[in-house]
C-alpha cells in the first residue's frame, strides 16, 4: 500500500439513498477525467462495497459479522486515506454515527471532506418506492424509521456491508452537524436549477480550480436525459430490478402527483424541523 | 487429532469436526498448532491489507476479535486465539484463509469457488459474494451430484482439483429456497445465519481433472446468458477468481501463480454465466450449466 503522503485524501459523497449521489459522482467523475470517457463513468468507490473493503482489510469481510465489520470500518478508511494531493471520492449512504467502540464510522482523517447531497424527502420517498419496488407507504415508513438500514440481513450473502441510515432528518443532521466531517450541503433541486453553480461550489470546497470548459463538459455529460438514454442502450450497474430503469424521471416535485395526503402529512409531521432547516418548507409551513 | 483433507494428513491441536478423520499413525504433512507466542506483527513484513502480512513466504493474519494465525511454509498453521473468541470463529478462519494460504505455499493454484463432480471431471463455479456459489453447490447435491470442495479449491500441476472435506457452508436464505431444515446444523460462527452442512458420503475422495470454470454474474436481467471466453481472455477470469488473490504477490508467488493460471486456462472451458438476480431460478441455472458441460463431451 502506498504511503499516506502519496495517497489522495478522502472526499465523502454522503446522501440518503435516491438523493442524487450518482449524479454528483457523474459530475465529479467527468470533471476530473480530463478527456471524454464512458458515458456512465462515475467518480470513486462505494464505502460499503465488499470488494473494496476486502482489499483494504486483507480478509473476506463476508466472514465478519455486521457488528464486527462496523467496528473495523474506521481503521479501513484510515488505511485508505492519504493527505493528497487529489481526492478519492467515496459514496456513502451510512448516517455519520459512532461505532460500538465510540469512534466515528469514517475514521479519523483530518484532510477528509464531505459533500452532503440532500433531496426533498417526498421526492425521495417516490424514487425509493420505484427503485426498491416497495409501496409508497413502505417507502414513507422507512424515511421515518430511525432504525432503517441497508443490507442488514444475516441470512444471505450481501455485496455490501450493513449501512445504518437513521431517518431522513437524522441522516442529514448527522453529517451536517459534525464539524470534523467538513460537509458542504448540495441540494438536488439546486443541482437541477443551476448545475454549473453547484459544481463550482463543490470544486471550491475541495480546493479545485478547473477550467470553465471542463465544468461545461462535465455538466453536459451528466445531463439526465443523456444518462437515461445511455442506460437504455447499455444497462447500468446500479439498477436492481429488470425493467425498472435507474435513471427514471429525475424531476423535482413529482411527489405532488404520487403521494396521498396522508403520506404527505406523515412525512411533514415527522420531518418538519429537518425540512425547515434544508429549505424544503414554504413560509407558510407547507412543503415546497 | 489426525485428519485428512486435500490429500494431506493434518495433525491438529484442536477439534476440526468438519474434516474427515485420518488413521492416527499417519505422519503429518501439515500441523495446526495452538501457540500463544504467535506475534501480532512480523518485522519487515509486506502488508497484504490491514490484517494480513507476509514475510519470507509466511503469512500472518490478525483477524479482529478472533485469532492471530501464522501460516508457515505450507507445513504449519500456528494459532493464538484472542480472549473471548469462540471455537467456531477460530475454525472458520483457520480452515478458510489459513488452510488456503498453506495450500498456496505448498504450490497449489487455489481457486475461490465451489467444485462438483460431473462425469468424472470437475466443474468449478466462481463469482463474487452473493453470486450463488454455495446455493448452487447445495442444488447440485440435491440432484445427486457429489461435492469436491467448498470455497477453497486447490489445483495441482496436472490440472487436478483435490477434494477438501465433506461439508458445504449454506446461508439460511438458500436453505429455505431448497427446503433444507437448518435445525440441528451449526452456524459457521455466531451472529451469522450461515450453516455448516455435512455432506458425508456425497463427497468425492479422489482428485479430478478440471474441465469447466463457470463464473456466475448476477444482473438485473430477465434471462440467462452464457458467454464463452476463448484464448487469452480466459486468463484474467481465472486470475481474478483466485482464492485470496491479494496474498499472492506478498507471498512471492506471482510468477508461479501466473504460470498456473495460464496452464489451467489451456485445459478448461471458461464461460461467464449471466443470471437474473430475482428470482434465483436455481433449477434453471443448473440446467444451463449441465447442458453446456455435457455439450462438450
């Protein structure tokens, strides 16, 4: 393994599922690639991907319990982290929590930075329902359940480690309230409204000074319709159900058509403070 | 206690109920020893990951909360269990990574997969976690095929796979799919619903020539697809499905490993089998593999 002074620093791309993480990976990936590459190329690695964790550990992490693997993840990330220059992007859905031994899940690397990608919880619920093929009621329930986790079964092999999500509000607060995460908030809705501006903000946060032309190219290459068409032609590894495209709608506000009043109320009641904090409420308190 | 596995007479300081017993008088090829002097680190070692290091062809594994396991020259596996470690967890790593490394040190090409006997030859199914290797092994057993090895498949210079021990490891989910009741089977370690399933009497006792290597590739698709790899394309698939590939270079085995993979590539059919992720469709998958294997005869 390369020494810390030769390895890139870690930049966590943190988000609740279906909040736009892959889109940001496409933007950053295309920006830093320099030359045009594959259409569905993405920056970085996945924090819970067993292949990566196995390589860092030198063990088959499938042979560790969920708790045992969680306890060593801080050390694995410390081993991966360098001082830069350059960034290793790590997509992470886990909420930022402490392990059983009281350490932050992401380890202790002073150079690490975070880009926290947030999306309107009602749109997240709709997207989640389609992606995981569960009912809207179930999707709403998950967003309100602080014990929600991905890949937590113990009775079958999982390609990823268990990822504790908390609920939608708790997830956001966990990353944004922890100073050592050095998190920049990027909202899906702002990415849609002005992707150039948001990509510049991310570059500034990471100390990057790209050429204007590279930013333009990255934005154009990550246009939703373009990615959706590429997926239709060649498939996409993040799709989990046949016939359900990963790049489905990519719209803002679709929840108004899909969620019932009861579902909207449930999310609003549970997440009002979080929605207020992230700018998802109108002045009259109704959802934006 | 004396045991036999992979054609080796193995002496062990602790019980290895998964293995077949050997007659007590046999001279041991390999010793598994309890040793409270096993170190936490080797000076000047090459790292093979945070918890594995190699020096002079020996490998030291420091499995968190389980044991330090020192695999020396393919002749000894020295084990120091950590306080509070349970016997099943220690055995899991000794018989997996430990024994796998010893076999590498003894000159075998060790493939990560499940090996079954088909028409007197060996079929190996490889693939990432969750691809369905152990489910497939159980499925083949259910159809009357015999298991040669589970997880650790050592192949000799003549291209023969050596039989391991009469056990497969099976997830609860797969057991349910196969209507196998796991009540009465032991977990491979506490906290995981994966079970040691004895298969005494339905295992192979002789080494068999390897004829087919199928890589399972789960995708969100509707149908099965098989893509044969030819010529040089076979080599990377074999290399990438080596057991504990990250130990090869630190153990100084990269040149012999490359040659072994190339030799195996020359003698086997290699194909990538894309299978739908849900539902698993185990019976169909077995049909696809067997039809292809028989078509070659």
